[in-house]
C-alpha cells in the first residue's frame, strides 16, 4: 500500500478530487490531509472522506513537527494541492523525488513566490498569452523550480477573462492531477 499525504491551504477542490480518485484503489490511499489554514475548505472535504486531518503552523512546518507527523503516517508520497507555504529542506531531504506539486501555468512562466491562483490568471490575460496550462512537478528548495513531470496546455482566445482562464485550468487540474499521481506511483516515466 502506497500512502499519500495531501497538503492544501485553501478550498481543497484538488485535494477532494485526489481523495475521491484514490478512495477506490487497493494499492494506494490518501492517509492524511495537512493544512496550515484552520479555516480552509479542505478541512470539511477531509472530514467528508473520513481522512485524518492535521492542522499546523508555519513554525511547526519549519521546526520539524510536520516531518515527525509525516513519519507517524508512514507517508510514501506527498502531494501539494494548493499549498502556499514553501517546503522546508528537512522534508525535501527526507522525501527526495516523492513530493509533487501542481502549478496553474506552464512553468517556467508565471512561477515563483506570490504566483498562485488568480494572480497567475490575471498575468496570463494581461500578457495576451495564446496558451496556458498546468504543470505537475517535483518540489525542491525553490518555488516552482523542481523538475517537471507533466504539462498539459489549453488554447486561449483574446476575449477570455482571468475567470475564464481559471475555469479552463481547473478543468485540466481535475482531469489530469490524480491520473499523473497514480502513474508516478506506478513508476511510469514522463518524458
């Protein structure tokens, strides 16, 4: 059994999709949801799926308490699904190439600190991009700079709003993120 821990800071739509996807599998499971936001929507979604929940502070993350909790859950994989804090080196070192993130743009464009959610979609529209998409990548010590695992593009028109872009990205996230996680756990290569 491969044990997945999902980290999320917000509404938890991607986390819920992942929990739902792996709920029906026999050889992998979401064993916990971790959040740094005591008011996050992901809390209710974890309860809906009866997945154990850990709420922690930024200090807990950086001072080793979160790593200890991950070890307690015997995590095999860590999935960041809308998690906004930078991951500390101690966790990255403990889980090399086992921490993955989804980014709502085609990296390396629109990555880095502060580039999340509507900030990205507004920038994409303001820069009149003809396409955007999602990037699933490994997590390293820098925001959005880990090795890319998978990208999926979507074409944009000149009349789309940031909200239109967000809807297209959300659809890609929902379709591809759980499938890519599953294939990665299976040892499939993405090149």
